């Protein structure tokens, strides 16, 4: 049987020994990492003795149901991954430092992926102002699956690594009206002003070569204003805006030795959101108006005992379609289970009502305070509309994660 007629079977036969070797290497790496963690001095976890250190080591694997029309003969029908994370925090008076590092290993391809997710220094000279510089996250809005108000980042409830990498720049936070512990005020107000350098995770997604210094003229100016009213149904009202300075000329290489230039104009983003707790239902609304498109999202969640239900809907004019998300979860002291579904509904010109869908069921169990077992199964319909990775119809796998 040739590779052309059955790529998955042929790939399995060719790579069997390599797969077993990579699985064994992942197992050895996990054991070595666990032994190393057990030798970390306990003083590293004590804030009074120096920097706080925390993180985890995770290994996972399972089966993939690949689509029949994938032409890549090297595509495997299983996945295996190993990852490690570390978070370091140091606080000395008004100064605060934080760094988050992550490294992943794909046992199928043999690729290592290191990532510096965050690394920033913060100075808080008074309780009314704080300044931060480095790589940090910019996250806001009440929706879990959708985030139209935040043009700097998108959300993906099925991807644990979505938007983990922060943005590079500097930010200043003002608190003209704060809520002290004594509760002297009935409201709080926070104002944020930031300058963000262009990068892979910023609003300007133009590619740069390795080690290339970003063009400061394409930086993004960002601002936020958040009003919190705890006595009025825990209401939060926020507005945010971006000025993406993309002015200038982008030069791209269309062929070897041939370049073309394109004039790029500056773009604007404006977003707003509101959330409130009404009779036990947490309601959230988000809206956005951008140079390229407009849209909005609505969410509602309700907690009843150990159960939590979340429902959301989103519309963006750029894709001219609605998206819906639903999650039902049960959480006990040491166990969690959740069923999630994401649907991409077709536009007026589409031939089907549902263009794409993704569902997943996840379960986890805290074996100890440091060890967590997980199991997950998912099913996709037309997954190429939902992900840029190798599309799969279904998958099932297990994971073990050790926290320190």
C-alpha cells in the first residue's frame, strides 16, 4: 500500500520505532524533571526567604482522528506533548518583579518551543499610581470565549496556550478613586495608559525576522478606563481604545530579488463592556468599533452549588457570521468535569446553518495537592475554520500535571 493511497497507515509503519523512542524520551524527561523539582529547596517557596517560585510539569498524549483529505503523509494519528512552566516573583517594598517561562516539546515532530510569556518590573510609589515595563498581558472584558472589546487579544476556550504571551511595552495605571479595605468609597475608578511595541501578539501582526528590532513607528497606544460599583449589583463599566500607528510603508519580498511596497495607514479601535450580577445571573456585554469591522458579544453565567453554566454569543461584521458558546461544568473539592460547545453559524450567503462546530468534554482529578490527572475528548466539524493547525475530526487523550 503506497503512501499516496493511505498516508496515515504508511506513516505509522515508517515511524513506529521513532515514535516509541520519542515516547520513551518524554517519559525519561518527565521523571528527571520530577526528581529535580523534589530537590528544590523549600525556602524558594517561602516569600520571606527570597523570590517565590512556582510552576508545573505536564505530559499528555492521545489519539487523533485525522481528516481523510490531509495530503501530508508524515501526519501521525496520535499526539504526545511534554511541557514545563516556571513563574518567579520577587517583591521588595514598592518594587515588584514577575517572570513566566514556558517550554513545550512535541513528541511527534521532535520540536522544542520555548516561550517567555511574561517578564516585567513594576514600581508602585504610592497607592494611586503604578508603572510597569517589560512583557505583560492586557486582558479585560467579561466574556469567556469571545473578547471583541479587546482588539489586542482573542480568546480560545479550547486552547490552554491562547494569549499566554504578553505584549512588550510600558504601562502606567492611575487610581484616582480606589476602594480601601475600610470601604470608605462606594466606587472605584482605574485609568490605564500604555505604549505597546509591535510584535507577534500585538495588534500589528506583521512578521519580523529573528532578532530584528521592531519599528517603533508601528507601536500601539492603548488606553482604558474602568469604573466599578460594588453596591450596584457588582457592576463594572469599562471603555478602551487603541491607536495602531501603522503609518509608513511595508516592504515585502514577492519573489527572490523582487520587492513591493505598500502604504499602510493608521488604524483605530474602540471597545466598551459592562457586567453586573442580577439575581444570581452574571450578565456581560461587549462591543467594538474598529477601522476594519464592528461587532459585539453577550454572556450570561449562573452558579448553583457545584454547577456552573455559561452561555455566550458573538457577532463580527468581518466574517459576517454569528458564533455561540456554551459550557456546563461541575466542580467538587477535588474533581472537575465540563462539557463545552462552540458553533460558528453561517452567514446569509452560506449553504448550511452551522458552518463549523467544536465540542469537548474534560475531566480532572486532584490526586494530591501537587498532582492532577486529566482526561479530554473532543469532536470537530469542519475544523479548518476553527484552527490553523492540522485539522482533526476527533481526539481523545489523558494528561498528568505536577505543580510545585
